């Protein structure tokens, strides 16, 4: 019975240590992303059609913010005025 108690305590301590190590690693290696990318993804239609020349809306949003891609490339969003919304997001911040 005593061996069982020690085993449970040992596993609990090991689990706590592993969780603590993972939480520290998550904070240390956290990747910071520009908040404009998420705002642009919300504005885009989400069709992931690739008509802009990028593999999906997320890749297009990253290209706009990080590489300066043109905000006028989204064909499905032209009628909804997506390019104007993207331009205003890029001017805000």
C-alpha cells in the first residue's frame, strides 16, 4: 500500500514539473503576431480561392502586412469593398 502512495505522489510531482516546464517554454518561445493580420483576415471573405495569387486568405493577409502586397487583389471581395477596409486597417496602426 505504501508503494502505491509513493507512486501516486511521484507521478503527481512529475506531472506538475512537466506542466510548469511547458508553461515556461510557451511563454519564452511565444511568437508575436501583428494584430492587423487578424483584422484583415476578418475583413476578407474567407473563400480561400487563391484568386489573389496566395494560397488562402490568411496567407494573403500576412503578405499585405509583412510584405506590402497590394490590398486590391481580392477578387471575391471587390463588390463588398474589401480593399477599402484593408487600406483603412493599414492606415490605422
